[in-house]
C-alpha cells in the first residue's frame, strides 16, 4: 500500500498518494498547490520565452538553436527558477510523505 502511494505521488501527480492513503485534506491541498505551481511555471515560462524571442530574434523564424538559447537563458532567471524549484520540492515532499503515511502492513500470523 505504501509503495503504491509513493508511486502515485512520485510519478503521476503530487497528492495522489495521500488521497490513496485516505488522507483527503493533505491530498487535496497538495494537488491544488501543485496545480498552482505548474500553472505559474508554465505562465512565467511562456512569458519569458516570448519576451526573449521578441526582444532578440523576432524578425527571424524560430529555429532549434534559437529555442535552445532562449531556454537556457530562461531557466537561469529567478522568476522561472523559484517556482520551478518549489514545484520540484513539493513533488518530492508529496512522494516521501505518501510513502511514510500509508497504513502499516498487517501483522503476520507467525508474530502472534
């Protein structure tokens, strides 16, 4: 049960492992926070990408080299880096918490 919860939170979406473990409040809060951070990362990323393209490369058509240059510049900016790191931290917290928060395995009959 703990392993499934860990897999749900680590590889599907943060908070799903908590929901699987029946910890509804924490699961809903983590899902909402993760959605907010994903939206913020996407919004800031698109804004920075379009701003950089318009300021530097606009008249020319977009090429792979330009995309690489713009992305490397964009990822180094704190406006993008802070929400991205928060999202990664939240994702890691959700995975570890889901693995710890599961119900303990039932006792084996030999232990009695």
